[in-house]
């Protein structure tokens, strides 16, 4: 059983960072940019939070 926090994110949350801008600062780790994988999922390497994109993934640009 996983105890990781799961957070749904939308296009308004992009670019995605953890902790997110509205998170409490008392227990925050350094801000890290996260890339969504092909399934719209990102994992924070510091706290283990799992972010799941809700809706259609935006097309990336190179």
C-alpha cells in the first residue's frame, strides 16, 4: 500500500513544480521542476508526491 500523496494537475499548473506555489512553506523541500511522462504522471524525487495530469496533455515543443 502506497502512502505517497497524489495530486491531480491541469494545464493551469504548468510548468509543474514541487512544492506547488500554494503549498505550506513550513515543511517544504527545495523547489524542483517536474516533467510529465507520456502518461501524464510525474514523481517528486524529494517527497514522493505523485502528480497526475487531468485532461488532454498539451503537445510539447522542441
